[in-house]
């Protein structure tokens, strides 16, 4: 059981570039989420999914897209990177039966 | 949006000391989770609480779900150097979508110089 995996671990982008952050879980959880973590701001929800084919916006969705074609994968897409998107991004999946959330190791993104 | 007030923001510990931190909210939660985050890593779940008044331990860690459902406490007994890190509380709104937790801003534990 690998739990929640994220790739890449580090990424540097130029303003305007696009990229996809990958997230996968092998726990067969229906619920998956993306957060960003900034100094002094805690964790803020970007997008979430309650199952394959279903996604919804969180607290800070602007500039990000998600899709959920399978239970295992929940990629986060940055359409046109901006310096304000420099952050650490965490993917999480939730055990539906006990409402327990597990986090991946994070992707550290810098936008120049 | 809803926020959790986590305190203290930071504290210094000496090995062997007991540590306490708490989270409060203006709204009710029906689940409280406590996480620890080490530098460069993702948050790791420490304790999960599902019922008002529940008191749960995990080794030297003890957490309680407040009777009013609006607060939770985490205590660490006889602290050791590896307890250093950032501790987050997280609550789930009653009736909210599963997986959408509200996080506190964290309590940073450091070692006394």
C-alpha cells in the first residue's frame, strides 16, 4: 500500500506556462482533495472530488482545473502559471467510512 | 469562510515537559482530526475524534473532542526532541461534504535554545 503519491516533488515554472500535478491513491477512496499551503495561511482547499466523474470547487479554485476519470487518480492542472501560485501543493484522499484524510508528500512549486 | 482558531501559534518545549494546544470554532464540527507536519513532508494523521466528549490517546498524545462540538484539545506528555514540528487541527462541518476539512493555521513546536 503506497497510500497517496504525488509527482513531481519539485517544479519550477515560468509565468504563463501550464503543467499538471499528479496525484494517485491505492486505498480505493472515493473522496480526494487538493490543497495549497502557504506560510501563515495553513491549508486551503482548491478542488475536491467525491468520486470518479465528479469534481467541485473549494476555497481557492481560480487558475486551477481538475478531472477525475478514475478512482485512483486526481490530477491538478495549472492553466497559465502565475507567481501567486508559488506554493506547496498537497493531495489528500479520505476514508469514507471514518472521515479520515490522508495526505501525499507534497509538490513544491515555484513560478518565476 | 469558516475558520478555526488554533493556539498557541508557536511554543518552545524542553525535553520532558507536557505540551497543550487547542482549536476553537464558532460553528459545530462532527469530526476533529489532529495532524503533525515535519519540514518538507505532508501532514500525518495523529488522532481522529468522532464524538462529542471523546477522549482518545495515541502513545504520549491525548486529544479530546469538546462537549460543545466547537473545540478540541491536544496534549503531549513528556515531550521528546522528535515532537518538534507543526501541529494542525482540522474539523469537518456538520452536514458538509466528506473530505472537506477546515484547517487551523498550525502550532509550531520548537526546542528551547
